[in-house]
C-alpha cells in the first residue's frame, strides 16, 4: 500500500517540483515498468519459479492500463496527492461495485447505505466551491479510477499476474509513446522528473504490483479489501509532510464518507461470505 500511495506522491512531486511534462512522465513510467517487469519474469523463469518464458496479457487490458496511467498523470498537474488518491480510489471501488451489481450481485441495506455515503463523498469532494479541487483534474482522476477498475476486473483471478502485468505494460508502451508525440510542443524534461517517473514505473508500480499479487493469496478477502483503504490516507499524509500540501475540511469530510462507506460495503460483503 505504501508503494501504491507513493505513485501519487511521485507523480505530484514530479509535476509540481520539476519541469517534466505529464506526457513524458507517463511514457517513462510505463516504459520503465515494462522493463522492470520483463526482468522480473525472466528472473523468475531462470530460478524455476515460472513455468515458461512467455509474456502474457491482452491489448484491451493494456488500453485500460494506459488510460489509467495517462489520466492519472495529467490529473496530477492540478490535484494534490491526497485528493487525487481519494478520487482515484473511490472511482475504482465504485466501478467494481457497479460491475458486480451488473453481474447479478445484490447489496443488503448496510451495503446500500455505505455505497450511497461513499458516492456522496465523491460528489462533495468534486463539487464546485472555494475549496474544491480543479474540475478538469477531478474528471481526469475519476476517469483514471474507472480505467483502473476495468483493468483490475479484467485481471481478476489471473494465475500468473506478474507475467500478465508485464505483457500489459509492454503493450501500453506504444500508446504512451503516441501521446508523447502528440504533446511534443509541451515537451519538458529534467533529471529529477525522469527519475521520479522511473521509480514510479519500475518500483512502486511494477515491483509494487508483483508484491501485492504475491501477498493476496495469504490474505483473507476482508483483510485485502480493508488494507486498501489506507492508500488515500497514506498519500494525503505524504503530501502534507513531504510536499507541503494543505489539509482542508472538505477533504477530511469527504475522506470519512468515501472510506467509511466503502468499508461498510466490502466488510459486510466479506462477513456475509
């Protein structure tokens, strides 16, 4: 979870404190993630931990991954680390819950209340006002959350997540390169910004996903769902301590609503199981 929260901090730091542009950050992040995951898969094969050399994945998942990464980067041009992480997390969970309802899952009364509270928190956070986050950034981050929710749903239950993630990152590279070409007029790069992008791609994304997927089999469903609630909190704390970002009353109230509402949904679901 620290790795996932760090993605928000690294992206925000790069776009706030360096001259790197969002398109370049996205390309370097995806490319370095693909390279790191490729090395991990090859090392797993060499040590006998993987059955074959093949890199898996799909183009549809790669498009969802790219859409998440690109929207994520462009959103953080304006958003604070904590607000961005909260919008992202809320949109991811809403996407997955709504998909479950579409597939025939049913929510009990407590879960319905939790879902309504969480959605209300998202609306309050993104609504216009003196302390509201920028609308464009909020829309982009909500879109990133939907894309990541789709990516997560498509990858649910994969037998070889490291190989699948490596394949998806590799397939996403051309899309990120195309966006970089489109945004050439706004091209800016420096060593610090590129370094943040490499760390975000290779370590907190690539390696972070492998660690998370490796830990999942040993976690109960309720524990896995609950621990993810810490990501926006960690990101907000890091933004305040490391980036000097303010903590607003709107953010606090929205955090309580979103995280508390989602907790009601996932904990009640797993209790019923």
